[in-house]
């Protein structure tokens, strides 16, 4: 039995202010000296970047679609434990996704905020936009509170309240429902955070502005929300009867015994590549790797001794000029990929590995061109691996998420990475390459990290390497583009 104080911040819809309330609440509780763990329902990478700024701990995602519902409580407890940050959390704040009951289309409320709240036996605080509403607000709150008796709404936060008189009218309307109003936030510019084509601008891209904005948001939340009541609700959450997730336990079955120094896996970061799940690094390290981060905008070389490369999601199109200008790094990535260095790229990584992005030259590892469009591609995906890659053997079934406004052509290489549920072919794959638009959560694919680490180790042992300290070797002449060796495409399993 694990007693972990917790509450879920949900909304009636997207745009109600969940991120504002959740992030401000995290910061306000941390200012009281509490250790706060931050969690986000769904696959979103951006909101957790604000959570991390508010708490000083990694923001964690909870997504039953990507990892399976059996892992939600264990992953939650891991994030709240000492293994997930600087000491066990005194309270956990879980930000929801979309509206409270919005789940995977056509599958009820699977992967919804309500689904995760039930799995965690967590009380829900409902954020409701009050602009333009009076007594009718009570009908909205009543409907959400009674729609699913298994989802407990423990209180309401009113957002965008116009005046003290407006707040009084709203409180009077809700009072007969017996659901406490835990605070009312005025419509202030302090609450605004800038957005872009995929949502909020990640905190890592505007660190200076966040450092100025977050204290003002924290103070606003502390003034207008009843923090003591919120703490009491969180502390009344029942104990969970599960063990925290463990990266070493997750990879144990897939590990092989290997000697020698750990392979070094370089992970792209910086302003252009801000998307990644905290558990991925933990899984790689548990599988025996040394993980180092580098910035493809400023680093002229891969980290010395790099044995494999991981390039996650982000916004390379925003920094396309900077990426194109770093010709030395692009040339090294091209050369190393051609020589057999394992490379795994998701979405933004796919774009950077291509020949060009919006007309600007990129690495040229893939003979693909990419461009921004006005069309949003968004949704969960089911797929089967068609080709052996550093993350999955052919025939492996996966669940993933896709989220972008770009097009990369062709959509698949000569040995496609995936066959989607609709039969379409997607991505590029080879024994030491995987590049596609699909985002995976490796906690739901426990063989992925050991497989990548094994590929990195094999690549290192297959060729002479420079020492890990001292000057890096002089690169050989890069090739213009590389189409990796393509195994025979295999039939997907039904």
C-alpha cells in the first residue's frame, strides 16, 4: 500500500486553463516548501516542460494508450518517488488532457483524464471557464459531476471571472450542488502563455520569459485559490495497492550480459529538439548505456565516443536556418550513419535526417524532402514493424502518437518502418536505422531500450574507436545522402 497525496486538474474542454492552473498550483505548493511531482495525461511533451520549471523535477506523462493501463499507477508512483526526482514528493499534481471525458475516438473514454483519474483513484478538480456565464455554470458543473459516478469531482476552480460581483453570482449558483468552489481566477494577462502551431511554445525555448512569468502566476494562484483545501483533498486520496515502476525491472528480461565500457548514446536536445519522455533516458541507463545530451544547433561534433544517436521531436522548422548552418555536424551525422552507427529519429528527427526542410539543406541521411503545411496531422496510431530496426524486430505491434504540420516525401523508404492499421506504409528502417513521424513511449515497449543499447554496443565493437577523452578524430569526407541497407519487406501480422 502506497499513500501518495494527489489530485487531477481537469477541464470541461481544451482552453479552459488546465495548464495555467496546474502549473501555477505546482509553483505555489513548491513555494510552501513542498516537494511536488508533476504529471500530464496524454502524450503531450510541451505542458510537462512548464511543469518541470514549476517543480524542479521532470514532468511525467501518463497515457494508457501508449503504455497500457496496467502501467499508469506504477509510472505515477515512480514519478512521485525518490527515483523520479529529488526526494519523494509530498504531493502530486496531474494535469488532464482536453475535456475530462475525452478519450481515444471511438473507444469511449480510453486514455481520457477521467480514465487516468479512475486508475489512480484520484480526486478531480474541474477548471471551468466562467466568461459569459452566470447561473448556467451550475448546469455545466452538475453535468460533469454526475456524468460518471466513478469519477469524483472534489471541487471546482472558476477561470476568467470578470469581477467580484460575477464571482459571487457563480458561487451562489454552484452552492446547492455541494461541490466546493476552490478558487476563482480573474481574466488577467498574467495567465497568458504564447502558442504556436502545435500548442504552447515549449518552456525550454523561452526560459527567460518563463522565469519572469512563473513567479507572477504562482502569486496569482496563491491569492485566488484555497491551497489548504486543495491539500486536504489531495491528502484524502486513498492508498494505491501497486509498486512503483522500475526501469531496471522493465528491461531485465531483455538484457544480455556484456562486458566492456557502456556504449555512449547521444540524445539531441537544445531549442530545436525539446520533446522526450523522462523514462527513455532511465531505460537506456538501466540497459547499460551512458546517455549524453547535445545541441544540434551549437555543437560542431557529436559527443566524443558516441555509439548511437537518438533524435526526438521538437521544432526544427523554427530553427531550420541554424540547423542548416551547422554543416560540420550534419556531415558527421551523415558519415557516421553511413558507417553503421545506430540512429533512432522521431518526427523532428526524421525532418533533420532528410535531404532538406523548407528548402534548407539538412543531414541527407534520408533521401527525403520535408516542408511545413497548413494541415495538422494528429492522433493515436496502431502499427506493426515491417523491418528490423534498432527499436523493434519485424512483426512487433506498437501503439504510438503522431503530431505535426509537416510533410516528408516520400512517406516511406524502400524498407518501410511501419504498416499502420489502415494499411499505409510509414517511415524508414534498417537494422541500424529507424526514422518516422511516430512517437513511442518506451515504457510500453520494454525491449526497445535494450535493443538499442545492444545495437550501439555491436556498432562500437565492429570498428576501431577513438578514445573517449582527448581530441575527436578527423571526419572523412561525407556522402551526399544515404539510403540504408533495406531488408526484404515482410508481411505484417494481422
